[in-house]
C-alpha cells in the first residue's frame, strides 16, 4: 500500500507541474508518513547521505565547465571544423550537423544545450540551402542524444553513483556506442540526401584545410581528450577531471577575452542553480530509495521477475522496454530515481554486468529526449525550425531507428560496450 501511495503522489505532483526535485521529495515523505517506519529525522539524514559521495562533486564542476565553454562561443569553430571534414559529402550540412553534435557532446554533456547551440546555427543554414525544415530539425534533435552518452556526461555520473560503478568505466563504455550512433545517423542522412538530391555544402579542400580548421577549433576539441585521458589513465578521478575542465575553460575564456568578471559571475550563478537542482533530486532520490527498500520492493520485484522471466535474453529485453517507456514518459533523472534501485538487483541476479546495465539505462532513458510525450530536444528543434513536433518526429524515425540498433547491439553484444573499459582495466 505504501508503494501505491508513493507512486500516486509522485505522478500527481508531476502532472500538476511540481518541479521534479520536490516531486521526488514529497513522494518519499508521503511514503515515510504512511509506512510509519521511521521518524522525520530520517529525512535530513537520508538527504545528506545521498550527497555524501566524492563522485557527486563532479556534477557542479562539469556543469560549470559546460557553461564556461558555451560562453567562450566555440560553436562556430566546431561547425567550421565539421564542414572541413564532412561538408563535401552528399547532404553536407546534415553530416556537419551530426559531426558537430558529436564534438559538442564532449564539451557540454547536455543534449538540450547541444540542440540549442547547434540547431540555432545550422537549422536556418540548412533551410536556406533547400533542406526540408522537418528533416533539419530531426537531424538536430536526434544527433543531440549523443551528448549524454559520449563522455563527459552528467547523467553518466548520476547513474554511476546509483549503480555503484566507476565513473571512469561508464565514461569509457559510452565512447564506442556514442561514436557508432553518429556514424549510423550519417548513413541515414546520406541515403535521405541522395533520395532528395541534397547537395554537398562545400568542396573537399584537402587535409591541409582540415588541419587549419582543427587548430582554430582546438581549444574546444582538446578538452574532452584532456578529461578522458586523465580519467582513463588514472592521472585524476572524474571529480578532479571536472575541476580541471573548469580551470581549462577559464584559461580559454580569459585568453580569448570571452569571459569577463561580470560574465563569470553569471556563469557561477547559473552553475549553482543548475547543480543545486540536480543535487536536490539526488538527495531526495536517496530518501525515496530508502522508503522503497524498507517496503521490500526490490526483493518483491526480483521474486516476480524470477518467476516471470525465463532467460537472460528475456531479462535484457524487459529492461530495454521498461527504460525506454520510462524515458518517454518521465524526465531522465526521475526515471533513474524510480527504476535503477529496483531493477539493478534483479539484473545482477540474472548475471547482467552492472556496467552494461548502466549503459543500457543511459541510452534508453536518453531516447526519451526525442520520443514524445517528453521529447525535450524534439520540441526545441521543432521550435527553432518553426515546425510542428509531430511532423518533425516522423522525419526523425529513421534516425531513432539508428539509435535503437545501437541499443540492441549494446544489449546483446556486451563485448562491444565493455571492450574499452576492460582494455583499460576499469
């Protein structure tokens, strides 16, 4: 009964528009009061213990680093570098859009920021060159899903903390799936562009031009390699990597005079607000997880799945379906909060590697960014293109299909996902 009270409270609060952090917290409090398993002193205790984790300190650092790099106005350099690489291919600007999203992912780690930055620049350019508005928005929205998968990524940090997996291992595991998503989406864009006779954006000017554009974009492109190289080589932890990213971003901003004392203060305020929302959700999630655990929900779910699921392959399929549907209906952090503590024990019981479970959750939940009704990136791209989200979604389906292919590969060929973490001994 307590679980029903928590579920009803949570969904009612979401429907009436209560911010996710407070929806999680009030739902947990309602369950605590209904069950009577502890006094209200449990609330501050669980809020604190939920945040008392060294890896969680990476979140405000990565948030601040993303804001700093965005304010350094490096998007144009990334786009120009992408044009030098893939702009000469049939459907050039579509490929540039996808490639730029791939590079931008290593800077922002945010799909919504990716859609806003890349879409604001490239959707009008694509439309001007004769690309269909719906197609332009679809390319932008679906390619932005790479941002939370290609490291560094705030959702990856949160999931790593929830599942108890090394942040560095999750970062390494996201590299190959993220790159494959980009390549498959370029394949889809090429076929669509040939069918509709979309021409290249520019002529191939040789590797010399690529090198020149790389040097111009190097301040942005080098940062992900510094972060990943340091984390994966063991030079510093993911949390320390966040601090390094902030210092690196500030050095670029000050050197290029894009960051001033006034703008830095605004960046710090925005970073504090964004980080506080995420951290409150994590703290409230810890309280909610404790209430759920006291009601033996994970054990009940595991017992049910043990009787209903007949094979490991079936369990993997069920996890994909549950995470995918949850991502379509709920905001990503909310879905993680509700599902990971319940499903992880059952997945481990079926011999599913916690790291594989983490990457599956990461990809599936972020598919919700382009699949209605939540679909934040889809709606944002449609708004930039001045089109209806429904028509953009239709054009996005082949690109979403590429995401699903990668998701299935991750699920049923675990060696693909786990190869890099194992190679690096993570």
